[in-house]
C-alpha cells in the first residue's frame, strides 16, 4: 500500500498538469499572432518570445529538428512528431507557417520550439 499511494498521487498530479501545458500553448499561439517575424528577427529575439515565422523547410537535421529558411536567413525549428504527421512530409522546399517560442541556448544555435505548424 505504501508504494501504491505515491504512484497514485504522482498520476493524479500529472493528469492535472496536462491542461496547464495546453493552456500555455494557447497563450503562445495568441501572443505569436502579434509577433510575425523573419528568421533574422527571431534569431535576435529574447528567450521565450512567442513568434510566427513563414518560410520554407530547408533541411531535416535529425529527429524533430529542421532548418526553416526565409529571405533573411535560416533558423532551427523543433517540430514535435505529434504536430507534423508523416503524411505532411516536411521535405525541403515545403512552405510552412510555424508558431512557437524562441529558445536561446548557451552552446547551440537559437531555435524555435514549435507549438503549431501549418503547411501552406
């Protein structure tokens, strides 16, 4: 019984926190609608800035990391597998609109953590 109680408590807490993550995504989407940027502007934006960027998939780097290119440059975008199905084929040359949060790092390039993607 002692082992079951912490497991049950952890499960309940996890279930209750899931709507909070969805809420965060909706806030990012709403704020990003006001922040339409180029890749060059997104690269200079502060960490956790909500952005919308239009561009073309330039390259699939690995797993869920891609390069997005527009007329001003290239930025890495992290697109979770649940956002882009295999049927959408995020191949080089595919025009997209990405909505997400700028994620700056100390030792790797700035990227956008995508919460919504639209194939154009």
